[in-house]
C-alpha cells in the first residue's frame, strides 16, 4: 500500500496511490467500513497494523469497485504532493552511517548511532521547485515509526515500523562554501563550528529544502528493507547517475539506531529516520547543481 500526502482545495489530506490516480482516504472512508483513523495521516499511522489491514481492504475494494468512491478520486498528474505528516511529524537523519561516505571525506566511523533532528519547516514534497543550487545531493532511505515507545529492543524495532519512504539530502552543502576541511573553519569567527557534527546539523537545517516522499510504502510490501537498490540522478547538463547503492550498505541498521534512540527519548508515531548517505563514493562534492536542473531518487518498491 502506497500512501501520499496531498494538498486539496480544503487543505492537506492523504490517500492511496493506485496507478495514475490517488484515492482520498478520509473521503473514501465515508462510503466504506469504519476506519481506525482521524483526519490526519499521523492518526492513521499510529493505528499501525489495524490501519494497514483496513487500508488493504480499502485498496482491494477501490480496485474492484472504483465507482463506489466517486468524488474521492484524483488524477496523480495534477497532484500537489506534500511531505509525509504535513505539517507535523519529526525527521531524524543519521550521520557517519556510510563507510563509503566516511572514507571519501576522511570522517572517523562512529562507535554508536549518531543522529540529528531536521526542521519540519524545511521538508518539501515530490516535484518541488527550489531556489537552492548547492552541491552534494544524494538519496537516503527512510523508515517511518507507527507504534512509538521507550527502550525498544533491536529485535522488536521492525514491529514498530509502519513503512518506508525516501528523501534527498545535501550533506556537502556547507563544505565548499564555509570550510576548508571537515572541522576547520575558513574564517576565525566561525571556529565555534569546528566539530563536524555541529557543522552538519547547523547547515543542514539552515539550507532548505529536504524533499521527502513521494509516498510511504507499508512494511508488508517491503519485507526486507536491506535488499533494495537505490539510485540518484540529475540532469547536470545531461542526465547522469550520481549514486547507485544497496540499502544494506549501512554501518547501523534501523534496528540498531531506533533501539539506541529509544533509550534516550520516546519514539512517537510519525517519527522518520533516514539511513544517511549510504554511498557517495566518487561523486564530486564541490560541483553545484546549476539553475534549471533537477535531481531525483528512485528506490525499488517505492
């Protein structure tokens, strides 16, 4: 089941993506069985397995009896995508989670998961136009929490995951502009940012956007999140591949990081955690994406 968040005339809503159309779930629910949801995707995700089972029944009925939901259908080509859980949810991104990336920038591998929180005001949806022309775009795989909690053991983490989505990040944005090297500021008054983790957190949040989506795919459709191919492309003068990586190529898996995070904080429904830069070998951080270009990420099943 693929679920997207969209803007319609009366505000944001969420729906099932089916072929070249999407079905407004709250509107369709009025002509279907009682739903385990409120008016927001966050409520739907918090219901976990009940929502997945209910949504699969709705999807089956929508395919076999599309006329039953007349007025709740929309064309995907006209859709205005929003990031998941707009305007709520929390996004956390890991740092130093890729052996390839860490080696390419001489960054020591962390001994435990390290993450930072991104501002939700920086999140944008699929097909967003941005005035940002910085460097270092790369794809990241994202897990979405359905059932929250504290002190979750690693072997139980996948039970707490509702589904998966994607994001595009730009971790190289600050390096060519502000820094001679990781941890060494180019100007004396910026020495406060000598720690590379602080550098990443500060500039990643100050330079929008963070495209997330386009859909959340429920975990029943991705039984093994560590057996997916992920690509990043851009039309920098011509269409070219900037990444092709496998989702298994991470230092810490979602089970490790979510379990570690839950020892220090309460995980909540709608929390999103990216895998961080899985690959990044051989891509020049210094090259800026010029105006008029596009970047995109593609992942098996998403």
